[in-house]
C-alpha cells in the first residue's frame, strides 16, 4: 500500500477529485495549506501599500491506495492538475506499513 500526497493549485481540486474518482479511488483527505517552491511569492497591493506574499495557497490531497493503483493515480493527478505553468505542484509517494479501519477492525488493503 502507498500514500499518494499531491500539492496542487486550489482551483484544480475538483478536476483532480473527478479524475481519481473515475479510476476507483473511494476516499481522499484534503487540507488547505500554504507554501512555496520555485514559484516563490508574489507582490500585491493593499490600500496603496505594496507587500510580498511569501506563502501561496495550495491544496494538499492525500489518498491511501493499493500498490496496483499507484501509477494510475499518479497519471490521473498529473493530467488533471497540469496547467503548464509554474506552481502546478508535486506528487509524493510513500509506503504504508499498515492500515486499520476503526469501525470494523479490517486491516490491510481491505481497510482502504
């Protein structure tokens, strides 16, 4: 089992959710986060004063998936989150040692 974590632009969330739902992923966790990478920040005007926004709003999406689905999930996220511009985000894949569904006690891939 793997945990697929994607940092994406906020306006791409619905597209990504639809894309991974279409390949059978039943559950995701979504968190509003802020950060920066190569995109750095940008300058904004507020009441005539210029200031730098260092941290940009992003969405952190997490999905626990079976090993057999990892490549499909990566492809779905990559295609649906892509704008072709800087700041599209990143996808991280990490191993999960164990998953337990609290309600039923199921473990492993059955708990996904």
